[in-house]
């Protein structure tokens, strides 16, 4: 599995913490219930003794042990039935004494037999994404801080519609996309001039998706291409490229005006690979549709326009509007 040792160790520590917490909580519940219903503690001791008797019978007997084992099995079932009746009679679910593992499939070990459990795979993606996003502005942007008042609430002849109304539709689409991300199979292409809120909404989606437990990798497209180029030519031994392909959501912000042949081929590979594995991505750019086709070629353009949901951003540069508001305060 192409995760580095630090990522794997961090994910395993989280699995071990979950298991320890589940066992600790189970011990607390047992302590409280055994104090309240002493017979439950007696039943646990008797069940343990029955298990020891079964083991001894199998190890020490050379003859037919089936009748003795059946008797012990019957005693065991009778004790379990008595325990269940006691719990229900006292207002508790009969399963309350079982350990409530975070993952019922692997019992918080991270493995189902010899295979890595889905819960550990999810933690590996999360830990890899944390490292990939180190230093990014992810925590700074949420849907709540997206201010529609910066968009004019009037008909704009340049676009032939009300810009605020349009941007409210874009905002709501992004909110719905994030809320239902577990079913998302569509990628987003955000087009618009600089300062219109593309990065803000892309990162707002990222934060909402991360809160749901999904792994997200965010960076500018230029940085992503640069890091992948470093790995490709042996200038870095990190596992960044794997995170780009494997994360649940990839955000390539600010697709640049100029891209090297390596960057163009890398972008094509990223789009194709993630589409093949049904892993969505968000691409934002200041380029127009014509500029996109001119800079990145028909192969990439056709996938971006044909396979991505297009979200167009309109208005005036919000950064400049914020500066004016501050100056007028």
C-alpha cells in the first residue's frame, strides 16, 4: 500500500485509540451494572468457568466428550439467557454488555483477517490528506462567511440577469453538493474573474466534506503540478501524487494561464484517473472557456466542459470591495 510509514503509524494509532476507548467504556458500563445487579457479575464468572471446563475437557479426555460438552454448552446458553432476561427486566437492552466497537467489522483492529479494513483505509486517506494540506488556508473559509451582499442586487445588463440572485443559486448548489457528497459523482468547474469567490466556495465545500469524514486535498493547480513534477523526477520521496489520485475530493484552485507540457499531461492524467474511479474534483480558474481550450487543448477542454458541472461566477472583485468598505468605516 503506497502510504508512507508516518501516515500508516498515525492511522493505526487512531484505530488503537478507538479500541481502547470502546473497551474502557465497556468496563465502565459493566462496573455500574454489576454494582446495581450483582447477579450479572456472578453470571460472568460462571460463564468464564464454563469456558475453562470446556478447554480442560477437550485437552484431558481421550474418550467421547460429546455428551459432556453438550451439557456445558447447555449451561452456557442457560446463563446467557438468564443474563438477557435480567437486563431486560431492569430496563436495559440485552446487548448492553457487549463492547460497542467503532467498527463492527474489524472490532477496531484495522484488519479483517489478512485484509485492511475499510475503516483503516478511511483513516489512511484522512492522515495522508492532512499532510498534503499542511499550510493551506482550509480553516479560513466556510459557507457562513460567504457574503452575498458584495454582489449587486440589481439587473446587470452585461450579464442580462440579477448577479446576486445568480450567485445565491451558485452558493446553494455548492451547499447541496457538500451536504450530499457521499453520493457525489460529479465534478465542478468554477469559472470567473479573480476575486469573485471561487476559492471561498471551493474551500467551504472542502471544510463541509472533511467534517463528514472524507479526505480532501487542496492546493493551487500550480503547486500541485510542481509537487508532482518533483516526485516524478526524483526530487522528492513524498507520497503526494498518490494522495492526489486517492483522496475523496481533489481541489485544483487557480488553473494557471500558462502550463508546461508536463502540467498539461499531468492534468489530463488526473482528470481521467479520477473520472475512472468516480472520485470527484473541483477545478477553478480565471480563464474563459475559449482561453481554457486554447491553453490546455481540446482533450482537457472537452472533459472539463462535458463531464464537469459548470458554475460561472459574476460580479466585481470582492477583495477591492472589502478594501473600500474598510476605508469608508
